[in-house]
C-alpha cells in the first residue's frame, strides 16, 4: 500500500494509472467487457492467476478507482462497489450470513435496513435482535450462541443517536462477531470505524459521497477476511455499480472534506438557532451542547455532520404546517445534497415502521430531519424561521 498521506491528498491523488493519452483526470471506461491477448490469457484471467478486467459486472477501472479511494480514506484492505446503498447493506448481510445465524443490531436504523432485517432475512432463517442505543449495558445479554454479526448505524437515521464504536468493537471481539458499521451520515472524513475495530464499513454513496443529488450507489470496504465472501456474493448476484456513477463518486470524493466542513458549519449554526426557539421541543445534533452524547461524539467524530433533527411542538399537524410553509429549502426524502432538504421521517422514510417501533427510536409525530446543504447559512435559517412562525 502507498505511503499514508493526509485525507485531502488521498481523496484527490488516489487514481487509476494514466494511459498512453497522458490524461490528467481519469477517463470514463464505458465498456461492458474487456478483451484478451490470447486464449491462454483468457484462461489465466478466469482462473484468477493474473489480475485484470474481464467484465464490468466484476470490475472496471472506474469502480476500481472509487473502491481504492474509499479503502484509503476508511483505512480498509479491500472493498466492493454496489448499485445502491441498500444493495451494500444487503451484500454485507446476505454475503456473510447463512440459515440459523443471528444478528445483533442497533435499534436505530434506516427504514429499509429495518425491513431487510424484519421482513426479508427471516425468509431464509436468519433472525435478529435489536439493542437499545441508550442501554448498551444490556447488549451482551442479547448475544446468543448463534449470533454472528454486530450491525450498527452511528449517528443514527434520523434521531442522531450515537453508539460508542470502541465499546462495540470490544464487545464484537469478545464474542467473535463480525462488526459492521453503516458510516453514511458521518462519511470517512468525520469518522473512521475501522480505527475502533470495525471489520466492515458500508456507505450509501448516494448521500454525502456524491454530495450533489445526482447518482445512486453504495460501497462496502473492510478486511479481506470478510470482503472475499462479499465480493463472491456480489459478483454472482449482480448489484454492480455502473462505471459512470463510480466515476462521479470518485470525482466527488475530491471535494468531500471541503463540502463536509461547510455542511458542518451550517448545521452547527442551524442547531444553535433551533435550540433557542419556543416552537421547538428539542433539537438533536451530535456536536450541539444539549446532545446527551456530546462527549462521545467528540471522542469518535471529527465534527457533527450535516444532519440536524428537531421536534416541532404540536405533533404531526404542526410538523406538516412547518413543511408546507418552507419556501427555499427542498421537500425530499434524500440527504447529503448541496441543497438543504427537509423531511418528515414518520410519514416518509420510516413510515413502514409501526408506531411502537418509531417511538422506540425517538421518531415522534413532530420530528423533522433537516439535511443541511451548502447554501448561505443565513438563508437556511431565515427559511426555517419563517416556516416556524
């Protein structure tokens, strides 16, 4: 592996080798397949005796560069790119687990991750148990003889609850569990779970990695020990990332540090503003003074990220009024865009959860999630202020 450099440098200078055209920026390799020099060359490629590209479902110079860059930024050995973030989640689970296995997961997960655990994996005899984010002392008692994986999301979507990554790493090691972290909200710029013992890290590249709301994709990186099984699974089931989207994501990573600093600057200002409003019952942001896990956030995150959540006093009706009054910001279910996005999780991203399930992870009827963009912070706050009033 090349010498470790500063994050910003690795994000820019990790590139596919230059071709005979001497291009400065990596070109697009829009090809479904690659040619062989001879019959023997083809045989050796398929026998994995030599490295190279065969078919873009397996590998492509653009996806290879994106994976290599993510591995450098996360401190991982190898990885695989997927067609969406949820394909990455499913690849982590289905690529490693078998009938009879059990997963211990953090209760606060993205809605589709919950659906995979609760509705899809049980079809194949794979079960799960949720651990309460606020009661980590009870997690060890939830581990069963057939528990094989610890699956976490921190900060959580949408409640921004945190899990102590170092503690979780010690728990996984003590019980020989595969330790998987969804690092989508923090990105590798703000948090690197492998430093705390994670075996695998998963991202929806659709969010902050792309950062401009253009493309769908995902990525899994981690240790070769587990990635080889996942690579076999994804190679033959086919959730491949397109070369074009991989090219977009790799180019976007070049500006990730600059963008994330601006996301964080704006989010901090918005959280401070919301914390002073009478119409707001509470505000949650990892680096906000009122977040109950502020000290933990400072230990394992560089900054607080680009998402703020808060509860509007008055429940769903007041939340609905707030969203309908928004003028500048976008009403959407995405996040991580240059444009600030307002979402009502209970009726959209987490609507498939039961009321009890939503309450268990703090998704109240009045909860609003704001994925803070890169606009001028005063304009963001002015729009939120007029909508609240």
